C-alpha cells in the first residue's frame, strides 16, 4: 500500500516515470487487413496445432492426438498415426518428422517407411510437456512451455504471470540439458537456415528471441510484438513466418496489473469465462465483453477489442514485420498457431476455427488498396 | 413522500454519502472559485484580530473602512477593465489627479462640495476616456498604453501639486458637508465605505445580470467570439476604461476628503495594490471571469493587511513584500485552478459502488428456463435500413407502429405489413420509451430532454423537463437527464423513470459502470401538469409497467438486475416490494402480455467477470481511469433475450436470437394482435414474431383491465 502510494506520488510529480502501459501499435507490416478471411479453407481438423512442409505439395499436420498428411494440390488429408497424448510441435530430421507429444515425449515418424520411432519418452519432467522441437544437424532441441502448467492449462500460466519454461537440448542418451530456463511460455522454436542459431518465441512476454548455438547467448529479436506469438518458421527466402493466436488487449493488461481482482477471478470463475486471451470466441452470453465490441446495426466493428485474433506475419530476421495476414474482430479464423510454405503456397493452422487455411503464397496474397 | 430505493442496493447506510463525490460536486460550483480568497480574508482578519490589541475597536474599523473604500473603488474599476480583457495601470495616477483637482477646487477656488465631487468624477472620466480612446479606437495595447498614461497623469498630478501646494497648505476652509463626509459615521462606518458597498452591489448586478455586463464578460472571455456575435467591441472597451476612470476619480475625491492635501506621492504604487486585490479576489487576468464581490474580498485582504501591519508598527517594506508574495501565489493558483479544474472534476466525478449480487444463474444449462434458442432469429424485419436504434416500439389503435431512433426521430410504420415508414416527428434527443395516451398522442421519454407528447399531426411538446429539486443535494437534480421508459395508468397519470440524475442521454454506460442509486421514478399528472418523484435513490430504473389491475407499477432496475412492485393503492400504497430478484441480465423494458403476464427484455446479460467487477469498486474505478471507453469491461450487450413472466413473478419462457445476427440486442418488446414486436437500442430494424398461443385473439392491444382503454 505504501509503495503504491509512493508510486502514485512519483508518477504525479514526474509523469514520465510511470510504467509504460502502451501497447505496440498495429502499423507497418501489421496494418490490419482481412486477408486470412480470403484464404481458402483446406480442411477442417479439430484442435490443429502445427504445420510442416514435407515437399512442394505435401505437409504434415498435428491436430489433436494425431499426425496427418495433407496434400495441397488435390486437397486431401490422411491420418498417419495416433498418439496417446496431444501432438504439438514438429520438425524435420532427415526423412523423419519429429513430433512432440504431451505426457509422452518425442517421437519420430519415418515418411517413407511409415514407421514410428521413439526418441525419448518420459511421463514426468520437461520431456512430458513439450511445445516445440527443432533439429540442427543431428542435434535436437526442445522447448518446455512451463514447469508448473500443462499444455492445456496455459490460461492459468499466463494469468499467474509465470515464466518457468525452458529451452533444452536432448542428448543421445535421453537426458535433457537446460540451455535457458525461466522463459515465459516458449511456444515456437526453429533453427535458422545457416544452422548457427535457434529462434524461439515467448508468448507471455511478447518476444521473439534468438539463441546462438556457438556462444550460448540469447538476444531478443523483438519484445514488442502486438500479440501473443505462437510458432515460428523460416521461409525459403530467409524471412520468418510468425503466427499469433491473440492480440494484446488493454483490458487483459489491466487485469494482469490488478492482483486482487485477478486472484479472485482465478479462484472463483471457470477458466472459459476469464478475462484472458483465447483461441476463439465461445459465443456464450457469459463470456467477458468490452464495450467497443457491441454489435451496432448488425455489425461488429473490425477494430473492436477482442480476446482472440488471427494473425500470421512475415518478419525479417531482425524482427521487422513485412506483411501480415489477419482475421479481425467479428471474424472466426482466430487463434492461428502455425504457418509454413508448401511449394509456393502458404499453409496456416487455425486452431480457433479448427481449420487448415491455404493462401496463395508468401507476399502475394496481401492485397493493397492502391 | 417518495419511497426510497437505496435499501435495494443492500449497502450499509453510510454508502449513501461519498466524500469524493461531494467534493467533485462542490468543485463544479461557480461559487467555489472564491473559496481561496474568502479563506485568506478570514485568516487575515483572525490573525490581526488576535495579535493586534484594539483591532476591532470602532475607530480602527471606521478607518479601515475608509481606506477600504478608496482602494476598493480602484479595485472595482480594475475588475471591470480586466473582466473585459484589458488592464488599467493608470488608476493610481488618475486617483492622484482627481485628488489634486478636488483639493485645489475645495481650498483654493472654494467651490461647493457637491460640484467638487462631480468634478473629481469628471476628471476620472476624462482620463479614462483618453485610455479608452487609445486602446479601443486606435487599437493600442492596453498594457503599454496605460503605462504611458500612468506617467502622463502622474505628471499632471505633479504639476497641480507644484503650482498649488503652497496655497493649499496655507488655506483653511471649514465646510459642514466636507467634514460630515470625512468624519460622520453611520453604523460605525463612514459614508465613503457605504458608497463603496452600494457600488459593489450595483456593479455586481450589472456584471452578472445585465446585457452590458454579459457583453463585457463575453468580450474578455473571447474577443473573436464576441465580435462574431455582433458586439460593438470598440464601444464596450471604451466604456470599461471610462468606468474605471470614474471610480478612480471618486476614490481620489475620498482621499482628498480624508487627508485634505495633495502630494506628489499620492496614489503612487496604487495600481499594484489594486491589481493585487483583484487577483486575490479571483478575477482572472486572462479576462472573462470575475465579479464585483470578488474585487471587494480581494481589496479587503489587502487593506486589512495594510492596516494590521501598520498597527503592529512593522516596516513599510514588509507590506510590499507580503503583497508581492501573495500576488505571485494567487497568480499561480488562478492559472492552475482554471486550467485543471475541469480535469480534476472529471477525474473524481465517478465513484463506482461495490455491489454484491446474488449467485449468477447459468443460462447455458440444459434445464434452464433461460437457455438460449433461436425463437426470435427469423423475426420479420420492419424498417430495415431505415432505423438506427429503435429502443422501444408501440402500436396505436389503428395498428400503426411507432418507434424511436438514435438520431432523435420517432418513426411511424403503417400499411398491412407495416412496410410504409416515415419520420413521424423529429423530437430530438435520444427517444427511448414510448406510450399512447387516451387521446392518441404518442408519449415519449427522450433521453437528455425529458417527457414529451407528440400529437397525431407529428408536433411535439414537452410534458415534463424538470421536477422539484431535492433538498440536501449539492448538484442540481431538477432537470430530467435520462428519462427512460413510461407507462400510463388508467387515470391518465404517466409513470416514468429517470435513470440518472448525473448522466445525460447517451452517457448511460457511465451509469451502468458507476452502479449507484442515482435514478428515480416520477409521476406526471396531466390534470395539474405537475411532476413528482415517487421513488428516489433508485438504481438505474428502466422499464416501467402498470400492472394488469392498475393498482401497482413494476419498476425494472438495470444495474441491480431486479424488478420491484410499487403499490399505487391498497394498504401498501407508496411502498415497494420485490417482484423478481437476481435476474441473469439487466432488465430493460417490461410490458403487459395478453395472458395476464408480462414480457421483459434484457439489455445486457451478466457475466461472471462483470459480477466480480461489480463487487470490486476499485477495479471499476481503475478501469475508468486507465482504459479507453471502448476497452471497458461491460456485461454482455450482444444479447437478445425476451422473457415471459407470469403475474405471480415466475419466469415462464425465454425467447432468444442466439445467432445475434439480426437482433444483436433487444431492449423492448410489445405484444399486439398476436404478434410480438421487438425493438433494440443498437439494431437497424424492428422485428416481429407471430406468437404461437391463441389466447390473444380477442383484444388487439394489451390494455389494463380496470378502466383500461386501448393502450399500447
């Protein structure tokens, strides 16, 4: 109480000394558009998580407990294998696809032999709770989003302001070496094309960061992302495809500052009714609403504050957004978690709408009015 | 005696009062501007009264009054000029010239005293005219012009003094009237002080109550606006300097009368004293703000300080230093106060209340009577593309439909399928609740305006726009700010709600967030034309409905999520009893159904997080301060739920448009001839659905059984 009073007095005397509560503006490459709504709906996949190109026309997809193979030419999807847990992140290792499975560990699916191989399994520890995996040569790196909360408990991890995730290297003997700990929900992980560094995202601190493999140092590429980043992948041109499943919201930030209210909300209210970013709107009349989201004359304004959003951005390796494909308030293609290039087309995993989306290609879909 | 709705909030009694709100309302009062000068005056009087023996004795009071008369007149003149946006630094010199003229005329030329008074004033007028001529007609800067004339008039005074001082010093004249003016006391004060008081009253009246005074204020507040409003600025400005000169002239006569000599230093530095007095009094240097009483208060401070220090035998420089300090202090206060006042009020005006609601029913549960459905999704649209926000709908005897519109219209739809829409009346404001009286007039509650009646030819006239002001309220609550819904009793009385005494028409969201008992329910009696409050301190009273038997009315409270019955007659007349409590949404309008029950629409549905925010007043306060309005947490406004209630208060069924596509919000419904008509504050249409039951085949509209005619 005393410190809060002191803060108020300090802010009154020196207004510049107050905390920076601004949210990054949606300008430049983040200029709002409705491009995601114009994407082709490839197929419906419940709880779709990650997409990874296999060749110029096929991609593997994790959705729910299964690994799928989709063909973007003849629009077909085939279930390859089902796991005993939620399949999350993927990466290529030679002819194999590495798949992280919650509660289990890491598997590898051989694309030609169509055989499943166990890489490392554990029912406990970080290995049982993996969000993403990346292979550099024969080395395998994984991220564990949180030491306290499981994959589906992410709202609790965010609203408790936790940062207990980490980046690990999986050794051949099955042990995990901690490279970085104390990450705020690392969601995405990928290796740079030159194989010298890893790029990873931290959702709760709105950060895209780079980990240098040689020196073991980490640097923030950008920590003022306008939304909560999910997975990240490189394109052939060397740019980054970054998916964001929700935008930062003034009300959520406000609730994060209000400890008493947040504490009671966490204790007394079911998680689906929280003031918290989400993958999709539940359409329940009990969900939180912000005044700007009121429907007027049958329409919701696209710039209305919303707890969910769909955004895929193409970034330079320095973190500058070039273009982005968005689904705004009132649309349904929210909660985008992953995107990759398949041939010259863009494949997007839209978890909020349980859908795979197909865009024409990086940099081409974006429509400008002029 | 009006019933009190405060108890419904379930808050302890002391929550009726809020220090912060009281403070905010006090700051909004114009007379609060004089708080600082009055406090300072009290401090000065008390300090010298306690520290100087004999400060309050008759002789000292009379002398102080005399000096106050002289300085006060200068301050008055200065006030008029500053009010008009100018400044007059030459008052001290004019005072000196008039003093010299008066002394010389009295002693050397032996003129009669009344003529001398006149001549002193004329001297002031002439000097003031010189100022006015330069400033208003030749458009020179007031500051530099009066600085120049300060020196000019000063040299005239010196000239008079040098030429006549020898003869003045050696002449002695006795005149009864002269002595009388100087020495005789009336009720402990000399005549000069009484004249000052009279002039203060006159000037106060002129400044605050006459066209001339308003024009001067307008000119000082904004020259450009005043000129565009057609005011003769050159003449007005000239007149302010003439008034200032005349008052300085009179002041000069009084000092001649009191001291009886002319000296070169007479009135030297008096422009500084007058300026200090004016600024202490709260007359804004930027113009457009100030009155005569403020000048008097400021002059009082300056003079009492002078007299007190004199009696304490302090060094004369102490007085100058203290004046300088006070002047600087009050210049800063004047600047900061006027700049930040509105913002300060804005920051503390809203004081959200902590409200603990009953446990929220989960409407999504399978067996809930409220479970969302699509009963209203395919409602037939009326006025699609024409309407913007029909909050309420009503139908007249011929089956024509009337509804409001956010843009201030009342629409009429006629034809077999109500397809012919036209703007029936441009009443203005935010038309909300509607009703049809026995003479086929459309009665409408206009948010921001009051209760209006629209004749069949479309002409509107106000029935009630204000009511009697409540006692013990700082803020004026007589205007009807947010009239919301109405119903007409069998005896013709119109019962209507005024949702807020603090927020206007379109600001209802503030009322929703504050959630204090700021509203009231009123009754308009067409026989007498009187409007009286029947329920005070009601939290967001919204829908009003006279019960089927006409013996009670039902009152919806949108922020307490409940409906109460107010008895009009019977043993409980004048008291309230709960009808429905702990609803899952904020009830908007309520109307009679044909089967003896009621229809009720929800303007918003409760959400668990908003219920929690309702309990946590500091959360809502922080939200108001830190977030833009669009980002505020609200109950869910994208809902469209109408419920049917039986006469005993049991919820029978709920009708929804759960897609929220066509009717994103339903605020009102009206049953007529087997159809249910739906209005919504943010909708682009009125909808209607055919009701399935056959019970309404007989009566066309749902009237009141006892003495009820055909009413909407």
